C-alpha cells in the first residue's frame, strides 16, 4: 500500500478505529498524491512569476486559450472561471459557500465537526464515491423497498454490496423506523452496514416528521450500540422542498457524532434544489470526526475523483457560485418553491376530493418532486394505456405503484392529468387495455 494511503488510514484509525474499518479495500488504498503534477502546478501558480509551464492547458495573452464561438455566449464570465481545470476537490470558494449554506439550512449541523464539502459531478457521483470508498462485496446496503432504482447499479452492480430492503411505511403509514432497525440488526454478525436515507424520498415524495426522524436516528444508534459499524448516508437530492409539517432539515446533523460506530456522510447538490439538472454539481461532506480524520476522508475522496473524472466541470461550478452569491438568489428560489408547493397541494386536493373513487390509494407525500399512486390494477398496464391512449407518460414501479412527477406538470394541467390516469385505470379494470 502506498505510504500516503497508510498515513491517512493511521490518522483515521488513531481517531476512530471503527471508521477505519468501514473503509472498503479500495477506500483503504486510496490517497491523494502530495507530490506530482497537481502539487507542482499549485506551487508554480504561486511562485512562477516569469513563465508557468506546468499544467496541460493552453494560454494566450495571459488567459486560458479559447475559441470565440464559445466565449461569445459566455461573455459575462472571465475565461479563467470557465476553461481552466477546476481543482479535483472543486472550487474552494464554492466549497466554502456551500458549507455555510448547509449550516444555515440545517441548524442541527451547527456545532458539529464536519468536513469541507468536496465537489462531485452531482449526486450520483457522490453516491458512487461512497460506494467506492465504503462498500466491499457482501456489505449490506440498507434501503427502503421504495427507492431510487439507480442505488442498485451504484452499490450492488458496481461494488457488490448486498441490497437489504425494509418496508418504507409502517401500518400507520408513517416511516417504518422499526423496519430500518430490524434490517440493521440483521447484520449484527457481519458488523457493518451502509444505510441510505433519502428524504424527500424518490419515488413517493415523503419526508418523515420530527418524531419519526428521532426514531430513525435511534435505530442507527441501537445498531451502533449492538456493535455494527454504520455508514449513514443522507441522499439529500430534493433538499428544501418540504411543503408540509415534516422535518425541515437533513438527518446528517443528528447523525454526525451520534456514536463512535456511526460515520455520517451527506450527499447533496445543486441538481434538483437549484433546478440545474444538467450542470452536474454536487457535494459530499463527512461529519462527526476530528479535523484530522475529516481531512483524511476528504483526501481519499479527492483521490477517488482524481482517479475517475480527474475534476468536475468548471463552468457549472462558476455558474452555481455566482448564483449562490447573488442577492436575488433567495427570492428566486422561494418563487420556484411556491410553484412546486402549489402543485403538490393541488395534487393532494384532487386526490382527496373523492372524484376518483377507490381505484387507487396514494402513499403519504409531503415534499420533493414526486408522488406515488398505489393502484388496484397492474401499474405497467396502466402506464402503457396512458401512453398509447392518453398521451401521458408516468413511471410504473413494482406491480401496482405509479410514480407521477408533479414537478413537471403545470398546476392548471394537474386535474386533466389525473383525470386521464383515472380513465386509464378504469380502462384496464374493464379489460379494455
Ligand atoms: C434520490 C436521488 N438521488 C440522487 C439523484 C441523482 O442526482 P444527480 O442528477 O445530481 O446525479 C436522483 C436523481 O433522480 C435522485 O432521485
């Protein structure tokens, strides 16, 4: 093993041997080279007053070389904020400002030891880094039975983790913290589990309430007390879109420093929050360890980025940074929040109006982009009927679940949308489809 990787492992182990044990074999081997092209270039940037002939970009007239056909559409930006490589860990100012934003929006993070967020190529990449650094073949990856389908590729197919499912809702239609606890404790003999907590959840648009949040944290604590090392990951993709009286912040704060056998990791980003899906800007942040260990995990994370994508896109980091610094940012975000909330409320009013009889029930939702119908007929048949007879696209999940993204339907069209879904269900029921 490279001595630098060994040093990082020793730093973590000295602070918390359980966290050192949580690392996968790739995670243990990972490090960020101290000496090499990156460090020599950084040194030259500071000291090479005459000529800087280090890094593999081209320059002209003291600026990154660029084509006018590109720059003419981006003239608000300085070429140095677009064309140069961003550092592998991301633009330092963006990392700092995202950290401030996270603390402001998540009061329970204040006072906790957290790392500097590392910039990822959006959330999928952040999750994939978690997989690389913490999941070995056979490790349990615990998710509810309704989850984002990509988890399976990320953690099972790529890393050989074993997906362990528990029912998302309990008999009272609340978050099934007891199910999570059972799933965790079922791994007692293995001594390790990765838990993915995604609120608002894709696909049902649910965020637990404060009490349910406490029960989730208690389940993780119970598992830790039973001797299980828990990598507790919050996937906060839809953060902030809380329309009702649910938790209004990530569980990352409560999970950070919860127990010596719990490592809290926050995966979040601008994708859905800032309505910039194609920009690919996300973050990964570690919580609850000493500064030295947090820095060691940051270095392993950046080493992982260096060895996969080298660095994330610079223009989109610049765009997001500019937005976050703008005094118009909050007002514009609130305006979009109101639109999304209006749609969610409208869907709920329609579903509760009695108009659609009992052809479906819906899973509790209070947040995010989606809601999920639980149909009394085959969801795939309804999906097909909707596409072929009514020009409507939805997502069929499992046997009877139909996911509807109200995020992309204007409020004024929602009634027509659900009328069509209702018709399609009736058609399938009547055997007409
Ligand atoms: C729960 C969840 N996590 C992560 C992502 C991925 O986000 P990104 O587009 O930033 O990779 C999605 C996207 O659909 C999602 O629904």
